[in-house]
C-alpha cells in the first residue's frame, strides 16, 4: 500500500525520530521535522502495526503541514487500524472531494468498506483501484474484489474476477482456492475438482491443495478418491490435523471402522479434544459392536459439549442395541429436543417408538422426519412398511401415491411401489415399472432386491435383471 519498501523506512533518521517521538509522548517538546521525516516515521509506525501511535504522529505532523494530503491519508489508514472505520471513511471522502484520487486512497477506502461489511461500496472502490493499479498489483486486488462478490452471493461475478487474477498471476494460490470455493457454492463440484487438479499439476507439493481436492471428492461422495487425495496431503505434511478428521469421515462412510478410529484419534492428538471426533470414534466402535467403548467415547464427547445432539443420539442407539430400548428412548428424546430439525435423529426416534409398538407416536415422528427431509429413502421405506404392517398394504400404497405427488423427484418411490404392487398382486404393473427403472439406471433399480430380498428368487424379476 505504500510507495516505498519497508527497508527504506529503517534508514536515515527514523530510529532517532522514533526516540524523539516517544519522548514527545512522555511530555517533551517534539520540535520541527521536515515532511519527509514525518512521512518515514508515520509509515514505520503503520507498517509495525502501532496504529494508535501513528494516529498521534499524523495529528502532530498535520499541525506543522496542514496542507499535506498524504498525512491525512495515513491518518485514515491509522483510524482503520484501530477500528475507527467511520472516521476513516469520513477522512477519505474529504480527500476525494479535494481531488486526491490515487490508487492508494481508492484501495484504502475499498479495504475500509470491506471491514465495515459494506460489500457493494467495497466492490465499487476495488474496481476503481484496479483502474489505477500497476499490472503487478492487480491479481491481489482481483482476489479482494472476488471475496466481496462472494459476500453478496454473486458467485459467477466472483469467478470472472478470479479468472482475471489467474491470467495476471497463474501461481496465485489464493485465487485457485477461491475459484474452487465458488464452484462448490454453485454445486459444480466436478469443476472444483478440475481446478484443484490443475493447480496440483503445477504445485504437486501443496498439501492444502491435496486436502481441498479430497474435500471436493467428499462432496460428490467419491470416498475412495477422497482418501487418495488425503493420503497425498499426509505424505507431504503429516502434522496437518484437519485432514485426519475428514479422512476419518471417509473411512466411516466406507465402513472401514478401524481405519476411521485411527484417523480420528490422530486428529485429536494433533488438534486437541474435539467432541465430534470423539462422537465419530464412538460411532465406529458402535458399528464394530464394541458397545462399552462406544459409550465411553459418546460420554467423552458429552463431557466436552453437554448439548451435543449426536452424543445423546449415540448413547440412545447403544442402549437400544443392548436391549434397553425404553432407557434409550429417553436419550433419543434428549437428542431430538436439542436438534428438532435434524431429520436423522427424528427418524431414529420414530424407529424406537415402532420397536416399542407405540405405533401412533412412531407414525407422528416418521411424518415429522419426512417433512424435514423428503429425500430420506430409508425413512420412507420404514414408514411405508409400518403402514403396511399395522394397517394395510392398500393404505401404504395410497400414502405412497400421495407422497409422490409432492415429492416426484424421489427416485426411491418407484422401487417401493414395485414392491407394494407385487405384494398386492398387481404383478404386471410391478414388472413393467421394474423394467423402466432398469432402463433408467440399472444399479439403482437393483436396490429393489435390498428392499425385498425375496424378489431375488422370483424368476420374472431375475430374468429382467439379467
């Protein structure tokens, strides 16, 4: 932001003038300094982060050189440094009105508006600063401008700006990350992956790039590729704690529970106690049917964060798995109270009431869960089965038809319909719908045999599947 390099401020009389100024602050006379020495002194104080002293120095300098616009600009920068942002804007606006429209003033004003969370004005002044900037300064300004566009949700505009930054400096790592972030926000994860991959081709030892590539794969649920990227991150920097946490999540999803435990424990060792990490370790032990260890880690998570819904959920599930569903229900209700909008927790609660044959409450909670997340296929299947078992298959079919009207994009519905139609004797319709599902997506269609394993032995279905 300054015209000279910091090293120049340390030459000449700056150290002598610093002592002189400190003496002045203690009550001695300052005396006269020429403007160049005042400028060097104030610049040194701002660069060193001594903003309050810079304010006092600029005030004294202006008593000797009241016409000096640069001292007023430095004063505005010092105001910004101490958090007096409105004072900074006022002074910068006065300088603009006086005709001082320099690159440094425009960039300072843009930065102050950014601090004020006034992104629209920040965008205006960053763009104005770009017009005055030297070519070598532009890629960083493009980056600041892009962040302001991101703050107001203008992801495409941010991408356009970031691409300009990359043109000016292909090695601008910050711009690469922001491009990938914008693609993430737009849900264009494949482009985010491409972006990080291109960057890694040029910078193969950037552990943060490998980490972010892993995160992008995680978002498209390509867990094997995520693990591959995280492993490279660890090879480059094995002390980077966050990668182990996400690696643990990938292993947990792939049901590689021992590896998940190892990853989460490494994350805890590097970054300290984390209630969610303990919770995930508990879940891993739960899946390994080591229930005492599972409870230990769930309890550890709640010691750190007593209002953590996942901790209460885990304890409730373990109680249920050990045959104490009533005791577990109390814990599940606690989890639901802490996270009333968490459809997964409400789903588990519905299942517990169903297990206790409290079918009205089970029905209520299944409906709440599906209202929160109509895409939860397992919850939908469980509820349809409950209706079929406690009422009738015909009523289950009616419910599913009505549900499909408001949720037509749920790909699981046709498979549930096939199963119900077959059970109701509507075999021709069931087989025709299964054929359509196979043509649309064979792998998804074969999930039917997980919904009802009996159909694996039905010749008509087997022939179509083959």
